[in-house]
C-alpha cells in the first residue's frame, strides 16, 4: 500500500480556506491508500482566546470538515487521518480523526497537551485506540505525544502497523530525529504530517517524515514549503517483530523484571 | 562532575591482558568522576562454547578483575561501571558492575540477551537497580537492552540521572542514533561505552557516545580506535524534567489512559 502526508500552512480560524487548501494539495498525491494531515488543520493552532478556538471548532457529528474528508476518501478510495479541532458540548479536544471511503471511522484525543493548549483543550479521554482498516491497523498520536515513549509502545503492542502523527511541531528537528527511533524500537511505520509557517510568536518546522520499521527515513519534506509525499510500503514489515533470528522484540520483553523491586 | 568512557578492543579469554589495557587507557582520562567500560570487557565477547565463556568468567566475590577496578577507583577517586562476564555457581550472566573508591557497590544483569548470548548466559534476574553514589544516581543497561524503550523509562522513573551502557554493538550506528533520543525523552545523561575490533564473524562498531538530557551529543568516539573521553556535566539538568514551563515530562504522563480498554 501507499502511505503519504500533506504538509501545509493552515489558515487560522478559517475552516473553508483550509478545506480548499487540503483539497488542492491532496489531488497531488494521486493513488495513495492513506494520507495524514497536520494537527488542527481544520482550524489553525495558535488561538489567543478560548472563544476564538471554540468558534473554529466543530462537533464530529455534523462537521463540514469531516464531511469533506469523507468525500475525498470516497473520490480517491483512500483513508485520511487528520488533525481536528473538536468541540464536544462545552469542551474542546485536540483530536485526530480517521476517515475512509465508507465515512468517519474513529478518533483519538491528544493525551499530552503542550504549553498553552492546556488553556484551550481538555486532555484526551479515549485512550490509545487502534483501528483495523483491512489493509492495516492504524494508531494515532498528535504532535507533543512524541516525547512519551509509552504511547508508541502501547499502540505497537496493540497491533498498530502504522502510527499516524498529525503535528504542529515547533522545536526544530528534535521530533523528526526521534520518529525513526520510535519506528525501529516498535517495528512500525510512522507518518508525521507537520505544518509550516508562522502564527504570531510560533514558527512551525515542517520536515514531515515517513519512517519504516527498520528506522529508515523513506521520505522527508522541506522545512518551509507546502508539499505532499507518498511512498509504497510493505505492511508485513511492521508485523515482523524479529530484530534477529533469535530476538523477537515483543516476546523478548521482561515485564516481570521491569517491575522488580530491589532490596538495597 | 565529569563523566566518560573507555572505548577498547578486549582480548578474547585473556582477563590479565584486559586488565592491563584498561589500566593504561584509564590513565588517559585523568580527573573523571565516572568512567564507563564496554560490555564483557574482562573476557571478550564471541565465545564459541559455553566452556570457553565459563573459563573467562569470574564470580563477583574474589574477582581479580573487580579487585583491579576497585584499586583504580581508589587511586583516581572515581566510580567505574564495567561490563563483566559473571559466573554465579554454574551459571553465567552478562553483567555490569558498579565500583567506587570504597569498593564494589552493585550489579545489573542484562535483561535482553542478543542472538547466541542466549546459549551462554542466563537472562538477567536482578531487575533494573538504581544506585545513589552521592553525586548522582546511576542506572545500568547493557548493549541490546537499548532497543527496549521500557528499560530506559523505568530507570529514569526510579530516579537515575545517568544511564551507563556498556556495549558490544554490531549493528552500524543504529543504537548510537537512538541514545540521544532515549536521553531526551527521559531527560537523563547516557554514556554508551562500545568496543571496537573483530572477533571471528563479528565486527564491533565503536562510536561510543555521551548524550545529555536535551538530546545533544556531548562526545562521540571513532568507529575503529581505542580511545577515551570525558566531559563535564551538570547533573541538575537530569533532575529538571520540564520540557517547557508547563510540561513536566513525568507529571504529564497519563498511565490511566495508556491502559484504557477501548470498546469498539
């Protein structure tokens, strides 16, 4: 199958403009099977008030943004994972949604909120779901989640073949160095779709990346241009957890020893 | 404090030669406070029979090798973490020992045995101890342990400031790329002391590395020369787990969500 990303500069607070931009960029990708879009790409990121963030959010049910993703998935017969500023009654969540040709499938809500996101969003409360879309199993993380090794591990142990990682990264290059390491230690594919551009005091760092279960970088975008990429991957490589003929990375784990209490 | 490594080519099955070589190399380091030596550097690595591995091993009590490390620690007033082919009655362990100016302190036994090590050594059975040596807290991992993110995390959560990582790495450069990522995600210092040279069909990859809690590489050795390095570090940087003013990497963890079972 072919997996890819859209790297873009969302327009703050303008869902219609973001839908238009995504539509235009996604047409570049062509025959991909899975496309990952950046964090909060329906709304932009750097809201200065809860009110402005709220105005730019939508509920999953009835979302114009998700409806458009559904149309694109149907038109191109692929799946999309996209960042989504999600309203749920009086709360906002920094969410990633999974959509396919048959419509909306499911969501993940960011577990680890970064800096001022803590003023705008409620922390994730749906755990770390893994979705079987037939060709592969998909897990999702969002941006700053990358620095918590637990979440990559939990998704891999639950059977995720591809971890889709919508992002609005601001620390130059650090996550992009970590992604291939999380990929190789968990033997999964990772697609980090980052955004570019500035919003007020923040500069987003691009360098969107696709890494494979051996820690190789299959594709990496520029730091400052809107662009897309898609690469052919063999999902069976994510299901082979053997680091050597005698080392299965999951079976070799020693949880009983990790938890051993040592007497001084 | 100053932390460093010895990168060397041990002589297979010749403890006396290895003691001599370590003594000579360690005199280069001068005023370090903590020196890390490679995996199994008392004995070499690539034993073809259990008998030859057994002959090159020592029990901790009565070990000539550890006695010599104790003398060096006393002479230079520093601590050493060293790989150690350890005999315990009729078993061998791939062990790391911590020795200080006051003598032997404690040990770690490799939890994840690599390839044919499974024929020679018993798997580790002392968990993941952390030792407080006054100036800092020390955890130990050995070589292939690097690919299991759990062990870095457990040591960091137990308070390790420095993770000492005696190694005999054979996969070119992969662990050395991962070490700064494990360092930054856990906000610890890491010292990977690797060996060089060949033993039969194996080539060891050198590139010993010291990484800091921000993921920076403070020192890296060549791939093929015996050498030493030591760098001044500020241990308080390993005790500051704040990634931002509002993101404490341990307090922000969401273990209740990591374990959430999702209803389909």
